[in-house]
C-alpha cells in the first residue's frame, strides 16, 4: 500500500472560496489536503452554491460565444467584393488621367470620357475602403470570440475544481467521516481478478462499498483499485479485496433436484448456507446444475461439503379435474403456503386438458409433510354425492317455477359453507319419459365437497322433513282411483281448485292418495270429499275369457250393457288384465248387474280358430252352402271371420262351440278318415296342373270321387281334401305330373349379356350335367326342361351374368311359420351371414328361405341352415349324399316323383351340396323317402363304375379320348355304355343298362390304359445325374432315342423326370437301357436314400430351393428328391457329410411336424371357443343310416322356438 501525500499549494480559485486562513484543517483534494474552517459554514452548501453560479456563468459565456460565432458567420457571408487594384494604384491612375486632361489639348467628348473614367475609379476606391473596414470588423469579432473562449476555459477549470472539492466533501459525508479523515489507498489487483471485484453488473463492487463503507474506483488499465474512506474502513476494505483477489473458483456439479430446491424463491436452506459461509460467494447463475463457489480455498471446501451433504428428493402425484385448482388455491395462495410452510419446491404442469401432475422437491421429511397436507386438501375437497329419497309430490314442489325452491336451498347451503367449500349442487335423477308419472320415490343427489357434505345433507333433510310433516295420506282400493280422479281429472281438479294452495297426488297402482297443504282444515275438507266418492263407488268383478270381451262391448252385448248402465246405474269396464269385467256402483246394484253379466257370458262362449291366408277363401266357397253357413246351421252358433287377425270366431253355448270348432279343424287339417294334403306347385307348372279352363283339376276331381282341389293363387299352393285314400292317389298323380312336365322360361338379355353368352363353350359350361335345352337369341335365352332343372339352370345363368347366385330352401307352410317365429331375433341369421358372407331372407309368399351371394358362400350358408332346420324341425329333414358320377342316373324326374308321392314327402336334388333333400312335417314320411332313395342309389351304383386317375396320370386322358374323341366313341359303341370323362376330377364314369355291359366296358378301358402304360414310360433321374444323362448338347439322350427308335424328353413340370414314348418293344428296350445307365451311375455315386412324406418336400426345398441349397453347400453333398417315388437321396462327400445332411433334413422335418401339431392344437382350441354356428363350413357326410350329423348344438344359444296354438 502507498501512503497518501499532502500538497502545500491549492488552487487560487479554491483559495478565493475558502479564504486565506487554511491552517486549521485540511481538505483532501486528489492526494493533498485543503484547509477549511468547517465551524464557520456548511462547506458542501457553499460549494454547491458557487458551483451553480459558476455553471450559470459558463452558460452565459457559451451563449455569447454562440451569438458572436453566428455574427461572424453572417459577416463572412456578406464580405464586399474586393477590387483587384490597391488605393495607390487607383490614385496613380487618377493622377495620370488628370495630367492628360490638363496638359493635353483634347476634344470635349474626350474630356468627358476621361472625367467619367476618373469617377469610375473613385467608386472603386470607395469599394476598396469599404472592404478594408469589413475585414477590420471581422478581425475584431474574432478577437472577441477568442477572449470569450479563454474565459470559458477558465470557468470550466473552476467548475472542475469545484466538482472535485464537492465530490470529496460529499464522499466524506456519505462515508460518515470528516474530510480530514478521508484517505485513499491504492491496491494492486491481478488483471484477471478485476472482474471478480466488480461482479456482475457491479454487484460485487456495490456490496464491497456497502459492507466496508468505502468508495471504490477501478483503474482497469493499470489494474489498480483506489479505495476512499476512513482508516478503519480502508483496513476492512483491504481485507475484503484481498479475500477476492486471493480467492479461488470451483465449479461444483450438484444434483438437479438440489439446484431446483436451492434456487427456489424464498429457499430457507440457501439462505442458511449463505449465512453459514459469508466469505464464500455461491453463484447459480450459470445454466445447468453447476454452482460456482468463490472464496478462500479452505472456506470453499467447507461450503462445498455442506452443499453436497444435502439429500433432496422428488415425488409426483397426478391430479384429475378440479384437484389442480384445490392444490393451487385462489391466486396460488394454497401452493405458496405449502411452499413456505414446508420449505419445498412445488411445480404443477398440465398433462392433458383434464389432468395435471404436481411435483414436490425438497427434503424427505418436508416432502412427506407437504404431500400429506395435499392429500388432506384433496380428500376434504373431493366432490362426493349422497342420495336422499324424496316423495314425487315433494319433487314436483321443489322443481316448480323452474326449480326456484331448489335454488333457494342451494344458496342457503352455499352461504353456510362460505368460501371454504366448492359449492353445492342439488340434482334430481332424470327419468325416462314413460316414467315421468311414476309414484316411486325419486332420488335427490347432493353434490358437494366431503367437508361440506354433512352440513349440506342436514339442511336438505330439514327441508324434506318440514314438507313431510304437512302431508296427509289416505289409502283406498286401487279400483276406486278412476272414480276419485273423475273423467279427464274433473274430480281431482275440482278439489285442487276448491282448496287453493293444496296439492293432491294419486297413485293409481297402490290406491295411496297424498294431500299436501299448510292448512290442516283444508286437508280435512279434501279427505271427506274422497271418502264420499269411495262410498259411492264400490266395485266387484266378473271373470271372463278374453275372446268374449268383444261380444260384451260390441253390438251383441249392447242391450245387456244398457240394462246395467242405464237401468241399474252401474258403470261397466274392462280390467287391464283383460280377464275381468269391473262393475262399479252401490253394493246392491253391482250384485244384480253381476248376475246379468254372468248369464250373458254363458250364452256367448267364444272360441277362435286360426285360418291361414291361403285357406280363407274356402270359408266362403259355395255361396249359401259355404263352410261358414254350414257351421252356423249345423251347430247353432254364430261364426264370424276376422280378416285382420286371420281367425274364425265361433260364438254360442260352450258345448255347441266346441263341436263346431272340431268340424272346422277336420275340414282344414283332416282327421277321422278325412285327408288334407298341400302341394307347392312351381309357377311354370301351375298352368299345366290346372289345365285349360281348369280341365285338369276337373278331371282329377272326377277321377277321384269325393275330393276337392283348391288352388291358392297367391302362393302357388294346391290343397286336396277328401277321403284319405283318394287324396293320396290324387297326390301321386299331381306330383308325377309336376316332376315330368317340361316347362319353358324366357330370360331377357341385354346386348352385353348376349355377347357374353355367345362366347364359345359358355352355354356348355352353364348347362353342364343339367338336362335342359337352351336356345340363345338376340334379346333372350329360352330354357326348356323339367321345372327343377330349369330353375337350377337359370340360377347358374344369373350368377354368370350378375355375379350373384341365388338358391332357396322351400318349406311347408306350417314349417315356415315355426321357422319364422324362431328367427325373429335377427342375430341367428346374422351369425350365418358373418360366417359365410351370404345374404339370407325369409320369403313368406313362397314359404322359402332365400340365400344369395357367391356360389361358395351360398353352399356354406345352406349347410348351416340345414343344421338349423334339423334342430327346429326334428326328423323333418334329411339328406342323402350322391357321388357326382351317379347324379344323372339318380336324378330321374319320374323316379324321384314316384319316391316323393309314395312317401308323402318332398324330395328335391340340391346341386350345390350334391345330395337329395328330403322334408316333410311327418317324420315317418321323411324316413320312408330316405330309405327309398338309398335303395335307388344302391341300384344305380351297380350300373355305374368310376375309374379315378392320379394327378400323375393326367396324360392318360388324351389316350382314352383319342384323336377327335374316336377312342371313347368306339368304346361306347362296342359296349353300349356311356363314358363320362371329367378332366377336373380326373375320373372316367361308365354307366350302362346292365351290370355285364358295364363290366365289359370297364375291361375295355383297362386294356387301353394298360397298353398306354406300355407305350409310355416315366423314369426319375436324380438331379445330380441329369446333366450326365443328357450329355453335352443333348448328345447322350439323342443317341439313346435313336438307338431304340423312341422319343425321350425331359418333363418341364418335373425336371427330374423323363418320358419314353414309342411302340411297346422299343419303349421296353429304351427303359432297360436307361435303368442300366442309372444303375451304373449310382454305383459310382454312392448315396443314402430315405423315404419322404410329400407334405414335407416344400419345407426341405425352401423358397426357390434356398433351404436345400444351403444344406448342400454346408455338407458338400448333393440332395436329390424323387417326387413320384417320395424318396430323398444324399450323394457325394464322405459318410459323415451324408449323415450330417440327413440330420439337417430330419431337423427340418421334425420342426415342420411340430408346427403342424401346433396348428392342429390351435385350430382345435379355436373350434372350442367359437360360436357353434362357426364350428363347421362343410356339409357332414351321411352316416350309414342316411341321417346327416347335426351342424349345431342341440339348442343354439338365444334361439327361441315359437309354436302356434290352434283350438281344436
């Protein structure tokens, strides 16, 4: 440190201010002292006054300088023009001209010219004088400005001295010392520490000045610190500066949670650290989790250890809905209180629109306390709901006038709760429109915070109890309620009008009447009025059958009703159960009326008989001799047909009605030797069956005496009635006629559809295996054949044209009714639709189930539906599967018609399922038809032989057919049998008139096949041997073919196979030669051969042979797979290599077997879990008894069977 020095000389200006007596005290100016007597005046005030005066003088001087400068500038702008000649030169010119004028003889004009020239020169002389005067003025103004500037500099210097002196005095006052005590010390500071002394934005410097009571000036250029103050303050400041200049800086990486906690507003822990370590500066201003500690090394270490010893943790809790607001509080009051009370950091962030997350950071104890208080806040403010049960009458009172009373109660509760709660909401449960007038207790929900619920519930219950205390209850019989209410509510409304302010609530079901009024007298008036109505409205009832009610209240019972109502004054009405007639009046009158009513019921017993819409016309057929008239006449009853309900109502004495119903039932359903049969007639055949003008019907009725045939025009059904034997005989004739009659149907075509059908083989494809004739014209397609074949052909045709195939399952009317009732729940058909993607609908006009969609989907849907029908109509359906080759011989219309007629069931061939469908409402008929079909199938099998070929024998079919079909034609001509060849199914079906003929034809076919096999031989060549066998450029294989006069070629589809063709002997020789070559090759190429299942070949080969190629590269062996012989041979390498290759192959096979087992187990498990409707998509095969296995469980889930009840 350098000691301050005193100077003996002071500024004259300051001497003028302070006076000449300067020995009493010293004022420090710069590094010296200025003597001053502080007892005489306030030095700082004197200096300020003098400084103001001097500043004013400087301003005046500056103003004068500005004015003078402006004047000088104007003088410069107006400088007169300076002539080129001087005064002396001008005088010389004048003298010369004057001498010339006076000494020379000149003319007058010349003289005048000289005089004018002399006057001009004189003017110029004046301009020279004026210019000289202006120049003198400019110089004078410059001198004036210079003097003013000198004065300004003097004043400015004085101001500087005054300011310095004033600053010194002010600094002494600020630092609390006299100017005599004010000293200055200069401290050298390392250049790199200057910034630390100053601090960010001068903060450290300001703290130093405030803490040590000094003034600090920083000389950054000289790296010096000037300290001003008293000796004591300077000593303290020097120590502080040394602490800064000798301090070290250390960056301490702290946990992020600790930094967050310490940097939080009002962090008590950070304040405590700073109090404990005042000599260590802690700076968190940098980004990240680093704290900078600055101070003496030993103190930094202690502060660092204290910071690192803090264990700060964090917990989070999710807040839902209004919980966030409860934790934050109004204006953040709650969360701020939690932060202050528990010294934690609390951050709340939104996670979505309806939830947030609160994060609590601090010391574990503080966190637990804060979290506990938060949970307590949430628990108390949790909105809960409690229910109070309220009478319907009180509910209406509370809700009237837009719920004004409820709003008053809510306001009362909210005022009681105050600002601490979240408010209360009273809500009545919403009832469906149909329950609005229910008399059940209604729920009043109270919604508020948990801490407010007790008081809120108590206050609401108080209002409810107050209302209940004003209610009076009267119990009456429920049957009297209508009388109390009155017509259109007249009685009850009159009571309400008479007793204003009262409310009357009536429960029609229980007979409870509740009366509300603030006045007890008013309630008593209403009670007495009710008791009077009750006394006048006693009731009784008479039990009655539902079907008699119409007679009682119809025209038939008009006289009886008038006698009861008008004559006895008794009201009569129907009980809601429709099983009683209620009578209301006095006791005597209702007893009398009951006897009259019972007598009427006995005379008007009514029974109803269901009549199908198709049979309605039979009731009126015959005019006066109709069934309806005969029933009335024969049984002394009244019969009335109710068309809307399709029932025949028969009324009269009970015994007469019962016999009449039995007669009607016999007519419609048969019995006691009277038979009734209904047949569905295809629309195209209906005209043939009826005949021209009904001639066929008339002939049948004539041939079979006593029968009646009725055609139901709306549904194409035909019913036969009469003696059972005659009915059955007539039925056989009609069925045979329908089955064998050929019908014609025209299908209109668009030009585009015609173009499609005109393509080659299209019609052949459509009519394949169907015995119909088709004729294609420009606008239509004519199909002729028996009705079933025509319908099948049309369905296939429309599928080809529209892409949609339609099939139907036709039911008997009784069956259709039962099925319709069962499938009213749409889910049953919907499950089948989802399983098959087929559309299913019920057609009531045809009594059929219509299925449409892709043909494969329709087939699956049929399979499902037959299972459903078998469940709904047990033993009324059966299927007999027919192999495809036997379809033509089995499906003979006349034969099938005979089976149908003889058995009494419907038999039809289903081309989609390749089976005969048998159905009848009589199980015995179904069984009989099934046995007859099986017998016919056995006969057909004897006359049909099917030869099936393997896929590898596809080449045999051209041999059997021959060029242009010559071979098969010869076979048919020689044997007299028919040969049907199916390339798709690789089979040849032989059918004939006798077993011998079929056997002979089969032998001829076998001979052709045997000879073909001798003339064409296939040999498998291992892949690894194929190149050597063919030879370079095919030389070996060509040479072999030439040597034996045969054709040898390698198959494209089976590259490891060759075909040898030629005459029998040549093929035999070539075959022997190839085998010999192959044996020689195998002898020189040792291999190991194993048998192989065909299913594993794709897995062994891999995609494009990748797997087998990998094995071959790894083992250096060649693997040959014989697809025909199903063998695998490994060649090449040594024994270990071949064994390794076989092991790899076996691993692949084992893995594939494992996958197959897993798939099977998965499929089995899925079948167990699936709905029974999805368990199978294939039709089950018929068992030995001809009955199909059911596709559904014994009773499908949710299936309801509706049974129609008929009174007999």
